[in-house]
C-alpha cells in the first residue's frame, strides 16, 4: 500500500510469496514525483491505469501465435545421445521439484522465499515441454530449454537461466567436438553471458559460484572423459555452493539483507549444484 499526500494506493506492488515477515519501502518525494505517481498510465499493475487496455487485441493475439509457432517441434529421442539428453533434463527437473522445500527454506532466510516455487514451476514446465524438444539435436534442445526457462521461471533467475542455455546451445552448435572439454567451454561462455547480463562475478554469492567451480574442475582434469572427472566437477560445484555462506551479497534480494545472510549458503548456487548432480549422474556412463 502506498499513502500519498493526495490519496492512498492499495495493491500488490511487490510480492514475496513465501517470505516470513514484512517489507516496508520508504520513498522521499517532491511535487514533481507526486505528479508522475498520479499520472495516468497503461502499466497494468499501477493503480492509475487507464480504463482501456493497452494495445489492440489483434496485436496481442498475433504475439501469442508467434510464440506458439516458434516452439520447437520434436519427434522424441531416436538416438542414444537424444535419449541421454532427455534423461538428464528430466533428472535435473525432478531433483529441483524434490528440493522445493529445501530451497524455499534457504531463500526465506537469505532472500524473498520464492526460489523453491520458481524452480519447481520451471521444472514442471520443462517436464511438460521436453517431449516436444528436438532431442536428437543437442544444441537445438539446449536452446529450446533456454526458451522454456526464460518464459516460465520468472524473477531474475528466468532471464539468467535462459541466457545460460541459449549461449550453451550456440557454442555446442558451432563446435565440432563432442567431449567434456566442449561442454566446459559451452558452460564457461554461458557463465560469461550471465555475468554480462546480471553484472555478477564469481565471489558475489550467486549461481555463478556453483557453475564456475564446475567449469574450472572440468578444465583442470585433462585426459579421457571419465565418471570420476564429471563427479569431481559436481563436487566442486557443491563445495562452491557451500562456500557462498561466507560471501557477502552484492546483488539481488540478498544484498538488502547485507551481513545477516553470512553463515547461510546462497540458495541460487545450491539450486545449481542440485540440478548439476542430477543431470550429470543421469549422463553416466559417459
Ligand atoms: Mg526471489
């Protein structure tokens, strides 16, 4: 609710579904700000919304149709690689759905409590869409996965996860190699894309603090791809997620809480460790 000199606005201006407690924001305003706040707008969530909906109905329908047409059409997995890709995606999603309570509890302490729900919603959307992915084409599947996550995950994680898999898909598409080093390169470029988009670097207490150690571990273990190589990279991601407990938050909702989050790991990094382990175990034997 916002109380202004010339009235009161009531509505949902910031939602935190599973957050314990309340949040109060104070904004210093002057006459010019008041004029802007009271101006009529087409922004649907603001109380001064104009009576008629923005845009023409035909324009909205056209957008929906375009989104539908751009969805990937797949025939399921025919090849061994396609079946493995499907198993890895499904295992990652199931692990996130199973971890909903754990992630919610962690995010209650360090954020706004919605990470468990967001991850579960995205995982369910992927589970429903995976059959339509072009699974025998790994690069195209990664991009399709990125599109689903961008659309369904919401919050700041949605665009970041979307970007991660879109970039991975592009790198895999343009690479002739199919070994673990190629995956490490794809994920490394995905991490860079996340940094560019969100402004975070490793050490800032984000999902990158699980992804980056995973990539570095894959790169460090030279030689033939092995079960041990992959599992030690997963362990590096898990250690990285644990280590965020000692990192100061610089971005995102956690940064509002400052030093109070110290001692608690970052749930976004923990979520990465959870789906990485599930996906990698589903890929074995390599
Ligand atoms: Mg949140």
